[in-house]
């Protein structure tokens, strides 16, 4: 497996089966049984690509904060306000450090989608000066993008008069870089691409893409939603100008995410949402704005959620992201090998473990993905079905939807085997030979 992270980084030994068994005790929901009576089955959660489960350490951290220190931040002189502010800014420092960035380069957002929309909106504001998109400029994305890293750029181009272009997908589920120099050229102002596809599991060649963008002076924006939870990612070392990720995919709560970027870039961009907390001086006719990151954090922030995300990155760091990545590499191999044994089942995406994570999307011949999901759910196995907010990816491969099994650090070999065994019952259940 190749992991694009800090130069020279190496994978450590994978989390062992015994370690996985022990850490599973930290996740209350994984003890759940689904169904009734004789039809009860243990939960096999293979939908972590959508939302990961949370350990007690994260749940307890948020509750403890709410019970002891909860208050508005940056606005009071009393003890609780000070404690809340310290916890909130301590979380910023910890989460930024987790991805190799300074605290002043991390903007709290509700999710990665909001982070991308902030960038896209700021870059269409004339106040962005030379950074602002204009007619004749080009924004480049890829054909494998989640809608969150496609639609905002479509809208940005529509507002600014810039042109949207994209790097195509190959038949193997990887980007076709054969004409990269033609797609990314002198007119390219922004290159926005996913680190890891949420459908295909493909890990993209960040270094090659960033080098090409730099050669033409383009800004690079990385969707790291599917990489930060699963791989050791150092945004600074990757050399991208900005990146986004979501807390709920990395053991944290929903409603949290981050836009991380070079502080000088953030300070060069105009605010997108205005109001309290992000201003310096306000008169009845004018306002001046604070430096980043506060200039992008109008209103009351998600304080207790940030505290919980701090606990999540502490949990991941204690396990070791290299060890998590190595373990998930094993899970990817087991998933792919198991699906390969199924007649009438086809993987959409790379069929080997090179440059991919343990997210496997597939189609079952003559069975709708929603029906696949229901059969699996009947025996306690949770997978994702649909287009996974990536319709162009599915259209590229001539399908409307897929079923997706996505593993995480708490997934066991036995759960993968249970999934494979249940998948083998799907076609017979519907009378397909």
C-alpha cells in the first residue's frame, strides 16, 4: 500500500486482532443486537465511510465538559468562560496539529461541505483581489468527486464566469492522468480534488497533482474526508493550500469539521458569513474583520463538539494512524478477496489493494442496491446503498447506484467474513442463478 503523507513516513505494524477486540469495548453501540427473538443478530457496522461510531472517551469528554465548564467562549470574564475558551482553543490546536497544521490555520466548520463552500464563495468575491475567479480562469476538479467538492465549484464558475474542467476516471477506478498537462494549464486558478474517493476507495497521487498545480500557479484544495480518518495525513507536508475534513467520520460528533489552510491564504480571503465574534471595529456604516481563523467563525461556535473532536484525535493518536492504516489495509484485502468469490458480484473501483482504503463499492447482477442493503440489514449488517453523493462516478461506469461496505479500526475479520457470507445469499434470495 502507498500512503501519501509526510515524506519518508513508514507504516508501523498493524493493530492486532487482540487490540481490535479490546478497543471494541470502547464503542457501546458495537455491543448492540438487532432484530427480535430468534432473528437477533449482532450489529456488523460497515458504514463508517458515511459516519463512524464514537468511543466512550469521546462521549464522556463532551458530557464532562457540558457538566462542568460549559459557557460561551471569547466573551466573558468569569471562570466558566475562561475554561470554555481554553478548551475550545485547545481543541483547535490539537486537531490542527493532528493534520500537521498550525492552530491559526484551522477554521471550525459544521462539516467539510461548509469548508469547501466557504472557499468557493470567498474566491468569487471581488474583495479577494488577485485570488478572485474571473472570466477566462479555469477551475479543475476530478470525475470522482463527492458532490460537496463539485457543486460548490460549479456554482463558483457560474457566478464568476470561470470555466469548470475535470480530470477523467479510467476504467480501473483511478484517475486517468494521461492528459494532465492539458487539463491543468496556464488558465487554471484552482485545482480541487479528493484525497480518497468515497465510492472507489482510491487514494489519489497528491504529490503529482500538487506539483502540476504549482507549476501553473494554481491553488490546491484537498477533500480529506476519507483520508484523515484512515491514513496518517500531514496537510503541511502534502503541500496543498487548503483542505477540509469532517469530525463525524473520525470518531467525533456530527456538526463538526474543519477548513485548514495556510494562514496567509485565509487572511487574504474575505469573510463569507458575517456577524458577531469575527469583527474588530463596527460603526453604523462600516466594519473591519479579525484575522483568520476568527474571521470565518461568525456567531456562537460548536464548543462542546470541538472538545469531543479533540478527544477523538487523542484516541486516534494513541492508537497510531500508521497502525490504523496498516490494519485497514488488511481489511481491504479481506473484503476484496471475499467479494471476488461471489458469482454475479462486481467491484466498482480498484480490485487490488494498491493505493486504496477498506471502502469497497459493488453491484450485484439483477439485484437493486437497496434490495442488497435490506437483505444484509436483516442479518444485522449495515452497509451504504445509493449513489453516495457521487452521481458522476456512477454515471462513468454505467450504473445508477452501488452498495458500499466501509470498514474502520473497530472492524474485525469475523465481521468481514459475516458480510461476505451474507452477500452470498443475496442473489439466491431473489432467485437469481
